[in-house]
C-alpha cells in the first residue's frame, strides 16, 4: 500500500458481512484468533498487523492519524465496503479518528478499551528500550509522547462527529485507564452505547465468550 506492506489474517466466506479487527499497542492480527474463529462462520473477517508491529513494515514514523490512514488504505486496497470496524486500545483510538473523517464505508464501530483523552488526563514515562523487541520501539515512544503526555484537547469534542452506530466496551476497575475516558465515550457519540466487562484492559482475551456475546448482539442485531 503506497510502499508500505502490512501482513494480515483473513477467514470466513467471501461475500458475507465484513468485520475488520484492529489490534492494540504491541500486538498483532493474531491477537484476534479466538474472536475470528467465532465470527468466521457467518462473516468475512480481516485482522491486519499495524505498521511497526511484528511482520508488517517498520517505517519509523508513527501516529494515530497514520494508523487510521493505513486502515483506510487497507480497506481500499482489498475493495471492502459496509465494514464493521472493531478496534482494541490503540487500534480503537485510530478507528475512532478514522470514523470521524471517513464514515461512508462503515456500518458499525466497536471501541474496546479505547481511551479518548481529556486535557490533563494522565502522564506516563517511556520505559527503557529493551535489548530485543518484536515491535519497533519508536512506535512505543510515539504513543506515550504524542498521545498520552501531549493529548489533543479537541479529541473528546470531535467524538460528536462519529456518524455510525457505536458500541463502547470497557474493562472496568482493573483496566488501567480511567473508565470515564473509555466507557464515557458512548455518551459523546450521537448513536453510542456502552457495556462493561469487569476483566481489565484485554477484554476480548480475558473473557472471549462475554466479549463475543456483547459484540454479536450489536453487529447481528
């Protein structure tokens, strides 16, 4: 895609409703294996690995806007339409930005533990670069520097621009992120709804059956 190569997984019948699964920080498309195994019975499911992660290219330049643009190019390259876009954490933040700009090929949006910042919400230190890593550490530094510690004060207000039905899934008290910035997103989106599954940040991994029940009720309802 314009010189950038992303690896991805795909399964399910061609022509079935499309679900696009976007992983979080430090992950890969394989993070969604259990979810994909369930959805592939009646959906065409795609799970790309984002730039800077595992088998996809590591170009050295990272931002949530670039992740969103990569998702958009992925959809265009494969000729997908009427997509249900599901994003976890970092992938959900990129998905929310993309939904604000280009909603026309979306039918539904699902944001799992995708915290949208409010001014002064939190700060974190960048941990030291490890000797070996399966992901580009420049990506990790960019996430902490540009999103967590220098959050765009307009991010919260722009949620009102999301024009598709949106499900927000929070992980509850053990999430590690303020739930106001996670589940509270549903109140900002015109057609938003929320669900909380009290298992922490990795909801689809820690409680796949509960996650799939909430997801299917939304996308198949």
